[in-house]
C-alpha cells in the first residue's frame, strides 16, 4: 500500500485541488508547515539516534574500541539530525539556546577532525574549539557515556537532547496541526 504526503504551495489548498490560488496569503518568510514536514523526518531520526547512541555507549566496557567507533558514528549522525531540525526551526523564526552548540559539535565531528584535521589557520575551527573548550594541544577530546557526550570542556547530557527534542516536537506538531485544519497539508 502506498502512502502519499501532499504539501501545498503558498496560496493553494491540498484538500481542494480545484480551488484557485489565494492571493491573500503572502509572506516573505517561509511557511512553517512546508519546512516542518521535512524537519519532522529529522526529528524522528534524532530520537532514534539517541537510542542508538545509548546502545553503543552501553558496550564501551566490554568492547571499548568498537564501542567508541559506534558512539562516534551515532553521535555524528545525531548532531547532523539535530542541526537539520534546528535550521528548519530557525528559518521559521524560532530560536533555542542549544542551536549553536548543535552546530559546533556537528562541525567539530564532521569537519574539524576529518577534512580540516591539519588546518591550523581556520578561524571557524579555532573559534569553535574555544567555544567547545578544547585543549589547544589536542585535535579532539570526546568522551562517551550512556548519559552524556563530552567534547572538550562541554558536556551535553542525553536529558538536554531529549528536552530539546520535546521542545521542537511541540513547535512542529502545533504548526502541522494548524496547517491540516487550514487545508495546507493532507496525509
């Protein structure tokens, strides 16, 4: 059985495809329901990644090397998902104090310790390292535990991540519910 998601363009109604374009809807800002439908996939992904990270972290005592690899991969994917959700939410005018931290951690894991490994002149990398309180003599310093991820001198608890996901879920759910009522979304 196939399932369909329909998202209207600005001024159209997915509930009635014969309706003409409504010129009463005009905004320079992106319509949140258009972005939040996509953001929801990454929000759900982040929720799964938290569980996958914790599962990996629980293996650290029995198999420390592969456990660290598992944790690094799951943390990298988790922060990618968190950044995607944060970016969509910011595009719709909402801010959260953890957004900058998500981007710093994501970029540190995905760029600083990968392709920017030896780039000592990168201003972004050095300012990010300062915000993460990394020892300047280390390329990275990441500690994994089932209850937290510590990068440099910054500890991010799983509870903080889950609280953020609850906050984002509420915003996204409210906007999508309203969009369904107005006929902008049908699924």
